[in-house]
C-alpha cells in the first residue's frame, strides 16, 4: 500500500474525478467542473506540502487532472476529462503484460528497492521471481479489464455514465491488485537483503584496508628503528686516523727523496 500511494494516494487520484462528475451532473458546466477538480487537486497537494509528505502522488494527480481539464474545456466534451487517465491505465496494463512476457516483471522492479532486494530476485531467488511474475500478470489483466469497461462507455455512453463508472472503478481494482500481490509474495521465499550484504562487504573492505594500513605503518616504524640503530652504531665506533707509508717529513708530511733534496741544494 505504501509503495502504491496508500490511502492518501487513492484519495488524491479518486476525489477530483468524483468532484468533476458531481458538479457536471448537477450544473452541466464543463469549465466549472474542471476548475473545481483542479482546485481540489491543488489543495490536496498543498496539504501534502505542509505536512511534508511525499509529493510524488500529489504532483501526478495535479498533472493528470490538469491535462484532463484542458482536454475537456478545449474540446467541449466532458468525457475527455477522463481520457488521459484512461489512456494511462491502458498503457500501464500493456507495460505490465509485456514486462511479464519478457521475464522482467514490473512489480519486482518497483518493489525490489523498497524491500532492499533490488533485482536479486531475478538470478538468486527463483521463488520470488515467480511471485513477482504472477503479481505483474494480475495487475496487467485487471487494468486491461478496467479499460475494456471504460472505453466502450467513452465511445458510446455519455459523460455522466462514464464519470460515475470511472469513479466506481477507481479504488476496488487497485485494492484487488494490491491484495493479489500480497497473496503471491506471502507464499514466496523471503527477499535477499542485498543492501545489508553490500554494507557488510563495505565494512569488511574497510577493515582490510585498515589492517593493511596498520601493517604498513608497523613496517615503516621497524625500518626507521633499524636505520636509527645502524646510525647510532656507526657513530659510536672510534675513528681511525693516519695513513700508511714511509718516513715523515719535518712538517709531518712524507719525506722528500734524497735526489730531490740534493737538487734543491744545488
């Protein structure tokens, strides 16, 4: 329920349409009914903003009602107020069915991140893969059946009939889809918490890096200690003075050869 908007989401998507069909049924004024529905949607969005709730469903409601109001007022046909929502429902039904056919069920894609399993159910949890596939088929078929009821009314019925039937088909099919999804998932294996696995791997990697850093620091300290010890040992040894060689001269240097001395006297 939280994933698909909860009670507030159902209110945001259902009440504006109810206000439109109610005012149009009483006054037969397309513009007044469209402005009232759009104004109510803006009020609901403002309430969410003040309460700091998620605005995703409120903004989608404002967007959908605004497009419907433009369609209805520009065409002069009140039935066109519901046309964008009907096309969206039909398109969503097709997407659900195609995702199930191509083995990438949309319900699993939507719920995987919320249940902290991401897409692990596709390769590591075949039981949940089957459950998500069945749930996706359920959503696609139910929304397709809803479209099969509404579009004939759009083509051959009047705006009041279409409006009341669309309001009546707003919440019950949604609740049926949510219930079937819960039934399928309650019988499936529990989700694999890949977020927890990733966090554990990250902690393990940080511990390995910390241990490696500590080892490098210990090795560096050992090398420095050995270098300091070698320097101290060398500096404490006595220095050796003097050079090997023959007799010393009067100034302490080596004595000159006799021939050189005689040459100097001459």
